[in-house]
C-alpha cells in the first residue's frame, strides 16, 4: 500500500471537484491501486489555510468552503495550532515540507490548482519549486509552471528525485502528455495544431447558429468554465499558455505565452461566422506550432478552415489536437466533452500514476 499525504494549494472550482472525486473514489483507489491518502493541508485565498499532520476532515472542508466559511474551523484546540489561518499557499508548503522531514512522513504531494497569472506564471511556479526543493512531489492542472518554467522545474525534479505531473494543464483529462511520454518512444513531434480553449470555441460555434457572443459567454460563466473576466479565454491567453506548454514539453522548446503570436475572438461577429458557413468555411480559434529553419513558430489565431477539416467539425464543447509526428504521421486526439470533472480527473489520474511509481520504488528499496 502506498500512503500519500496531500497538500491542496488552491481550493476553487477545480480543487473542490478534485477533493470530491478523491472522496468518492477512495475505496476504489485503495482496492484497485493500493493507494491510501489523507489531506493534511489546504490553502485557499478566499477561505484561509488549515494544516494538521494527522489529517483534515475533507468533507467538512468542502462544506465550509462552499458556505464561505473560514477553513480555520477544521482545526480543533487539541491539534495544537502550528500555522496561522492567514498563511499563504507558499507558507503552507514550506511548513508542511519542513514537518514532513521532522516527522519522516514518507510521501508528501502538493496538488496545485491556483489561478494562473499570465504575466509570470506565478504564484504557481513558486509553489512548485518550493514543494520540489522541500522534498514533495507535485501534481498540477495549472498551465503556468509548464508554460513559464518547465526546464527549471524538470531540473529540480532530477536534483531532488521527485515527480512533477501536469496532465490537466491541456485538454483537461485527455492524456496528451502521457500519450507521448508513455506510448510513443523514439518518435519526434514536429508540430501540432488544435482547438484547445472550450470557452472561445463554444462562443464561435454558438454564433454560427445565430446566438450572440454575450449569450454564449454567459453560459460558460454560469457553468464555472469561464471566469467573470473572460479576457483570458476570448483574447487567446489561455490557448497561448497551453500552446507554450505543448511546445516546451512535446517539442523541447523554451517559449512562454508572451512569445506566442496571439489574436483573440473579440472582433468576430455572428455575421462573420454565418458568412464563412455560406462559403463552405468555419472560423475556429486554432493553436499551432511548427519548426521552421530550426526555430519553433507558434501561433494562436482565428482561422478560416474548410468545412471538411476535422477541426472545423467539432461541436461547441469539443476539443482536438493533431500531433505531427516524424514516424507515424498525424495523430489526432479528440475530447468530446470537457469541464471541471475532466480537469479534476486529470489530477486524480496523475496521483494514481505517481502512486504506481512510488510503489515500484518502495518494493525495490
């Protein structure tokens, strides 16, 4: 049995859905994967921070957060409070990793789901580096660390002998990174193109059918997929961050979202969409990258595609990426439905993959 102590840094929509999934699948994780877990710390900007090395009541934490109550209520007087409820996520990581060394806790894992800062990829990148250097493994759905500091992070994983897993950073729970890493040995990714932002894609397809930009955006916001400030999605920043992550991991690049050529969808109207359809075309926000003369050229922009193009036929909630490989040619990976559950599942999947690796290592030690 592999025992994991979890630190949840970020407890918003994705973090809470992951917590529910953990609770719902706990019996199966133990029975099928020899994985036992407990959450020992939670840090959230809105609801404060709680830490107890003996474990926190996760169901109660969900109830408190959804009621808008401080997570400080999780800590009883008998626990001997060791961390302020106002502590930051970074404070929690440093405290927990220091205690893990003192208590000789075997496997500490930081699950990072904070909101991405597109300027620098912070605070997520700092969280990841602090966790790795403190001796913890990291699982994240945050694009920032991969998009801004992938090489630095992977260098730290080697130095500290820790794992950094991030399948949820692109296309939710669909295994893009794992597919290449685990099933395509000795294959080079020459480039890719795809539709990888659900909100922008949904808005464009909705406008094709006569609905307005505002109506479609409001639906995405009501479902928690788009934020109250939609600029991250509609101006192409989310797609640019995912593009940078794909370039850095799959093509061994060294780019950031700021270096990706980017155009959003704000200027596109329902009339533009209908006119394209009349010409046998579809307008889609396409992310792409290719090697040109030894350099990687990456772009996010609305493009007119032929109606026969696989990317043009995707439904409003579907994503797809086509990898251009040197040996196998193009490989298409399609997601028929995406959202919070799928992103949360990516975190769970990475946790199981981590546990499998740790179990093999423990058995051979």
